[in-house]
């Protein structure tokens, strides 16, 4: 069973995952999950829910290290409950941005750092205690906005997730971008 973060009713990674995996479930505020974990009850709800899945697609950027917290929480719960699963984290080519080159007032400053942390922790946890972790570094995604028209299609990203899930080998790290 697959759980994916994000609202599948908006043009997001989650919408492409829904199209590719119609039986997947989704965790977002629109489906009753506050993945920021500002309220301890919201974390408890997620911790209980993740036991029902063996594939977790961690696709939604959540400020304040939320995506990393979801990786940690899922890995922790699966380890405690002997669940052998696969966590797929969606990163960004912004991970490659040099910290020195990012203006202090840029939104990419913390975004870049958080995505790098997600990648590094994913690689560190991969294939430990029967849990695979994969990190996809995705280039600009075409979410239907004119400024992103030349980006990678969301369907291509969903197809990549499918390929990783069904690949015989372990795929800890992969980068994919549009062919422009």
C-alpha cells in the first residue's frame, strides 16, 4: 500500500501519483493530516497511519524541516514495528546550489539546505533494518504554471517513482530533469 504526501486534487506530484497509482492514499491538510507536526496529536495521527503502508512517497516540501521529520518518523515507526518498506523522498536540483551563492533573503536558502539534509539522511538510512530509502533529485517540475512550462512533467516523475519501486536493484539516489 502506498501513502503519498500532497493534495492529489491540485497539480502536484501527488496528482501524478494518483493517476499512476489509483489505489494510493494521500496525506495533506485536505485529507485530514497536518504534516507540520505543530500539534503533537497530528504527529500521533501520522505515526499510527504509516503502519498501514509499506511504500511512502515523501513529496511535499514542508517548511521547518517537515519533509525530514516525515522521513525520520516513518523510518522510526517501521523499524519499531518490523515493517519492511520503501521510502521515496522527492528532492530538488536546488540541493546543488552553493550556500555562498544564495542571497540571505532568498527563499532558496533554507529550501536548498532542507532538501540537502533530506538527501543525506535518506542515504544514511538506506537499506538499514530492512527499509529501503530512495532520493529523487528532480529538476524544475511542470506544474502547469507558465514559468515552469519547460520543466519535467509530473507524469515523468511518477513513472520514475514506479520504476524505482519495481526495480530489482536498490536505487538510493537518482537525478531526473527535463530534456530541454
